[in-house]
């Protein structure tokens, strides 16, 4: 997954503006107690970050 696809999914599920705020503020345990932005900036693969987001947001299986 590319970063552009990751952010498109975030925007689709959280809205354009809120996705950015959520990514900067919401700490996810599965990301090593980091936010989405911190995890991506640390070099985590977008697909791995998306899986953590998918789980936290309790999205349907087809969004995995």
C-alpha cells in the first residue's frame, strides 16, 4: 500500500479534515504507543499502520 492509498482510506472513513487531526493525536498501542503520523514518520509500512487503524476503528473486513 502506498501512502496515497493509506491517506485516501483515512479520508474516506474519517473525513478529510478529521483524518489528519486523528492521525496526529490518537495513540495506538499496536503502533508502539505512537500516533499514525509518528508511526509513518518512523518508517512503518502504511499497510501495517492501516491494519492497526482498521482494528481500532472496528471497520468491516472488506476494508482490511
